[in-house]
C-alpha cells in the first residue's frame, strides 16, 4: 500500500478479501444491521399480540390514575323591599305614569267629567303599582301642574289644562279616592295610603274630576297639562 495513489477512501474497494464470505466490510456491516433489526421486531400474530398487550397496559394505567371531586354549590339571591310601576323594568326615575284622559266633549259642555290614569309605562289599561309585601303603605305627591289657578271662571279646580298657546283653560281637581272627597293639595304629599299586603298590583290612587259650571263655550281642540308624581314607600 505504500506509495499507492489510492487514498483511505478507496479502502473498502480493495478490502473485499478481508470481509467475511467475500463481502466488503461496508456490505458486511449493512447486512448485520438489518439482521439485528429483524431480530428486535416480533413478526406475525405474535407481533400484533405483543403490541396490543402493550397498548392495553397503557390504557389501564391511564384509567387507574383518574379521580373524582365532590362537594356542594350554593345558590342565592337577595331581594329588597320596594315599589314599581307595573310594566316597568324597576326604574325609579323618569317613569311614565300614563295619561289622565277625560275623553271628548263638545265645547258647549257643562257638568262633571271624571278620569283615572291609564297606559302607565306603555301598558294598556289602568296605571298600576306593585309593592313588595313588606311595604304596607305609601305616600303620593302630585304637583300643581303648569297652569295652576287658571280658568277659575269656568269651573272648580286648583289645576288647569290649556288649549295650545291660547288663553283658554279647563280647570280640574285631583283626589286620592274614587268618591272625590280627599283632594291632593298642590305640592304636598298625601300619606297613609294602604297597599295590598300580598304584593298584588293596585291602581295608582289618583282620580281626576272636571266640574265645569260656566255654560260659556270653549274653543275646540286638545287641552293638556303635565303633572309631576312622586310615590314614597
């Protein structure tokens, strides 16, 4: 080999006689590696059986490691005493107590016309309140309106409705009872108004009355007023 032009990378080609069974050392190592791999892998039914048993063992080991947790969960809700306008979301300000609608009459009418609030919070029918059973009484205050004292020559009433921007007025009065014997004073609360003890809805205790005694005809059109209502419980 001394003085040969072949380097060490050519050694496998010239070393055929040195490998077993006439193989080069490269071929020999390749064959033996393949034989070793075959001996390590079970074949046929026995191979699949061994693999299945191994997987089953893993599953059993995973199941055995699972556990459980047990205990209690509390549920609760706190309610507070109060009142609301039936049909509302429970708001306490900016409420719509409905309309005190005296209906339609000819401009020449005289006599008594009554009305009660309806349509509170957009609900058809009488305006109603609902209070929790702990609330046994309320007080109601009704403002004097926008035209208090006007139209006294037309009839009786501490409040008045006005026809648009004219000087035509229809006076009216408000009471806490349907018999119209207990008036709401302008700007003062009426106290001691009983409410149902079972939490049932009840009508807003406001009763309006027009008592037009003057036969003078009034201009046709719509007469309106705006009242501030405060309910305290």
